[in-house]
């Protein structure tokens, strides 16, 4: 998935320390694990949203602190928000079907 690759490239050098996944919070309808990733004491999920490298997917993101981060990234045109018409991954996946 392109968004994940961009996020990995953009975030891999910004936070020192080992990557530490938090306990899984469940699975989505495709059986992908849902949860948070930490590097040192920094929440990588939140960093990706703040940098405009990930969407705060409201169906699964129960942490409301992500929403203002996404809004700020949109307003500042960071990452994927530089595109005038970004397509959410849940819509992009339907195009090829």
C-alpha cells in the first residue's frame, strides 16, 4: 500500500528507539491487526497522521486526538493533503474491483 510505504520512509528516522507494538485492539474486516505502534515513547500512528502520511480512519480510530491532527495536516497541506483531491484508501480500493 503506497500510503504505508510513504509513512515508513517519512517516519523511519524521526524517532529514536526500537519499534514497540502495543497489544492488538482487534482486527478489521480483512483480518488485519488493529493497534498502535510506538517507537521509544512516541506514538507512530499519531505522528503519521500529524505529518499527513495517514488518514484518521474514523470507523476504527477510537482515539479522538487523531482528528485535530488530521485537520491540521489538511490545513497545512502536509503529505497526502498536498493533492487537491486525495482519495481515501477505503475508496481507492474499490476502484479496481
